């Protein structure tokens, strides 16, 4: 039986965190290639350190001779990302950073397993397991600790970029420990916020005075109490930040990207990967399905696992766990899922309309718990499958 009373913690990192800078660049490269060719195959990795960004990976186009034409744009894509994030430091500046582009064509041996040919359906881009999760503890059907950890940093980025808080800088991390009573979040037991700032003379108390009003504005009323522990810039000065302070790499914040540790993760990162890579697209599909199960009232919590083999179209398995909160058997939900959604790579891409340049916006503040957008962004957050699931059971 699940515990009803406990404290659970999740963290988030800002768009200026070194790893998130890299996720942003990788997804911006992906978006640029999908804009030119919706069926482009992309696996883009980025590394960032002091005054340097290195981009590598594989690209598959219908006409590989065009790959050279795109290469000259990569440098500017990286600089535009860094500028938008807000880095103009002496040792990491969008205009002076050295960008090295090592992208090359996709392996023919991988392509032959993924591409459709003859009687062969398009296969998964790799083997692996993917998880989706949803819970009714927030309106977004997300775990509260990670949802609000994201919300804090998103708000601080907004007031930094608007000029309202000019002493804030791009690199930041948040962490929320929430107390649950009878399985519902009721208060913040501790909050950790470390944010890069402008001047070495600013103390932790100075930074708390800047960020606390925005944090209080974001969190639900009553969650911050006299017993809440505050740890704002607990090490003191945090002026040197971003890739100058710590190297960054694409794909190192997979728990931040998903459910903050409240649910399992299959291990595969998302950013820089086109939607034939089931690490990304099937994780989106699993979240979509889990969210619709909860939205349909079939369960208060839902975990869905799917698995794939490289080059094979259909998933090898579908597993559902409702943590004892369901109104129907988990096995019945498992049986209903293939009736309402085609979980082949092609089926996922078509159902969720994933062959679009919609990925750069996912690179920070979570891939889940966001609002679906008119151009197809965050399509996996829709709840338009709820009625079909109920009818299929």
C-alpha cells in the first residue's frame, strides 16, 4: 500500500544552466532541420565550456548533398540560443564564443533499420523502455514538486529578461520538498534556490530579498509557512555561472525533464533527437496516454511503460500501473490503449504531429505539464483521448 504521509523532493534547473544551454542548442538545430525537411533524421549533441561550444552527431536527409548547405547555419543557431538565454559574460558571450560544428551524415546501418522499405514498416530508431506518468495532484496532472520547481525558475527568468530584476543572471537551480498528508501536497517543508547574480558584494540575504516575492507569487497560498526552511544561495557568492562555471552537455537533466523522480525514467534523453527516436516520441506518447487515463477518471495516478526494438515498428510491451487508484483493472487499460492509438513510430508521429519545429521550447522547464499550443507544440499534453479510452474499456 502506498504511503499517505511523507515528504517528497524534486528539482529544476533554469534555461541558463550549462546542461540546458546544450539542450537548447541541440533542439534548435533539430528545429532548423525539421523546418527544411519534416522527415529529417537528427541526433544532435552539444557540449559547452568556457568560451566554447562543440556540436556533434548525425543527420539524415533525403538528399545528403544538402547537408553541407545547412552546416553554415549551425554557428548562428548556437549564438542565437546563447543570446536569447542571456549570456554576455567575458568568458561566455554569444558573440565571441567559439563554435565547433562536427555534425555528419547518419549511419547507413541505423537508417536501414528505421526507414520503411518494401513490405517493411518504419521501425523504431533504437531499442529501449519509455515511461509516461500522470497524477491528479495538480491541474496539469503533474507531480507538484517538479511542477512548482519549474514554475519558480520560469518566473525568475521572466523578471530577469523583462528587466524587472536586473541583478539576476541566467544560471539557476531550484528544489522543493513538499509535505504530503493523505496523499496530497499541503506545504513546502524546504525550498532551495541557487541563482547566479550580478555582484560579488551581494549576500544570500540580498538574493533572497530579490527572489522571495516571486516565489511566493508562484506557489499556492498557504504552502509556505513559518516552518518552511529557506536556503537561498547557501554557498554565498554565485557570480561565475553557466558554462564558464561548469561544463554542460546535452541530455544530463532527464529527471528534470520528466517527473522529478516521482515516476521511473527509461534512461533515454530527449533533446536533439528527431521523433523517429522512440526515446523521445514514445515517452511523449506514454505521457499523453497516462494523462488521458487520469483525465478520463479511470485512475487518480497512472504509470505507463512501453518498450521497443530497433527497426521493429510495434511496441514489444505495454504496461499500466494505477497504484491502486483506478476504477478499472490496469489490464483493461492496457488492452484499450492499442485500440485508441497506434504506437508505432509512424503512428505516434502522425497522431501527435511531431514532424514540426516544436522542440526548442521544450528544452527548459520540463517537457510535461505545459499547455498545448496552437502550432502543435506540447501536443502530448492534450486530453482529447479521454472519451475514446473510456469507450474502449
